[in-house]
C-alpha cells in the first residue's frame, strides 16, 4: 500500500481506506471500542500499520490535555524476555499515538522508585511496571492519586489493587511435574536465581511445591535451590550439591525462568552433562537457545502480556475503564516437549 513518498498520512486518508468515518478512527485511536466491531478494529489496525500512520501528538495533547507519554519501567532490559514484553507494549501504545519512555530498574526497588518519580516529573499519562517487588505501597499510592498504573508480568503480593497482565503458571507446572514423574525421574528440584520479592518467582516456586505435594512421592522432593546470579560458580555449585546428594539416581530440574535456564545449561556444559541424558531439564521461557539445545520449555505469552498491559492502561487513561475495579488477566502457557525430558533408556 503506497501512501505517497514523503507525504504525511492524514486521518482522513486512513478513514477513507478503512471505509469508515474520521470519528470512528478517532475513537479507535483513543481506545473507545464499544461501537466498533472486531472486524473493523482489525482493518483499522492493518491500514495504520501499512500506512505507518502517526497521529499528530501536538493536536492530541491540546485536545485531551495529555502528554501522550507512557512511562515503562522494566526489571531487566537486557533479558530476551524484556524484548518480547516491550514489543507488545510499544506496538499498542504507538498505534494509539503514545510515546513510551523506558527505564531499567536492574531488579532494584530503589532504582524503580527513582525511575518512576522521573516519569512523573515528565507528566506521563500512565505507567506500565514490571516490578522487582518491594514497592507495592508506593505503586498503589500513585494509582490512588489518579495516575493510571498497570503491571506487566509481575503482580503485587496482594491482588486486586492494580490492573495486571500475567502468564498462567499453576496448570503448566503441574503438567511438567507429572511429565517428569512419568519419565521416571526420581528427584525433581526447582532452581532459581534469588527469589526475593519477585512475584513470578514466588508463584512458580509455590506452584512447584503444590504440584510436588499433590503428585509426587515424598522422596521425589521438593528441593529448592537459589543461586547468586552475580557469582559465576553459584549455579554450578548448587547443581553439584543436588547431584552429590543423590548419586546414581535419575534427577530432573525445573528452572524458574529463561535466565536461570541459560545458567543451568552453562553449568551442565562445564560439568560435561547432557540435558535428557544425565539430567532432565525444563525451563520457563521458550527462547531460541532452548530450541537449539532441545530443552523442554513452558512457553509464555510474553508479547501478548505486554500488549494486554498496554491496552488496559490506555483504557484507564482514556476513561473507557473509568470506575472499573482493578482487573487481572492471565494468559495461558504451553508445555513444549523436547528431548531434555525423556523416559529412561529413550535418550539418543
């Protein structure tokens, strides 16, 4: 679709190509979807994307008294997980004419507070936060003052206070624990970088504990290992401790996330161990490295979580969700079976 080289695309052109009124396009850009069919929404999204249409932010600011800025604070911008999360966030925000400002908390609650205070000084219209924990009251107080806040992937300890988009964990953890038991693994350990107040790590550990209690014989576990990600030896030391405690047994590992999964793969390589042959292994996050290493994963809906968080935030900003209680959206996960979890005698 050619909008004309060098010419700025107008809202009238978008409306004409979509076969709808300019008012409908305006309602779409402001996330007021109540009178727009799903078919029309998809058509508008496609035309906006193909035309690379960018709303006039200055005009929107004057009309709506908004900055058209969103503040987004992420726990670790260097993680592949964060890249997927941000793709979902920016896709929704930019389509609506909002610019996203990013900050990396480095998994530090103090840095998160500083970043958010900086966003507020720049009069952002709302906040999307992937919190490391420890700032529940701080975030709730901001929302209580009228600044929309949405949580992406990481919830508060007490639910029902802020809009939240997360992945589902309980069913997928039960599925992988059941799989490992059926494959004949006699001990199943949960490995994590420091859990601290990071809610997905807490929830996944608790899901593992519940699944082991419900499905596994007492001798199979639970065994929880936390290692220091900043110490190159820490993960390998924990892995060696688990193996040394149960020599000659078929052991399996459940990794809390992709970063921990990578640490385990490196530790196993250093110890000359093969996933599926010497140890069973499953990790959250279906990154390309795990496909290459043939590792069983729990595939998350990371990009969709980011998009859902952004969508909920924009609905708060525009008033579409005004006076609606805090919402929580859980997106389903999927167990991807590979050769790192096999029945005895099947490997190779």
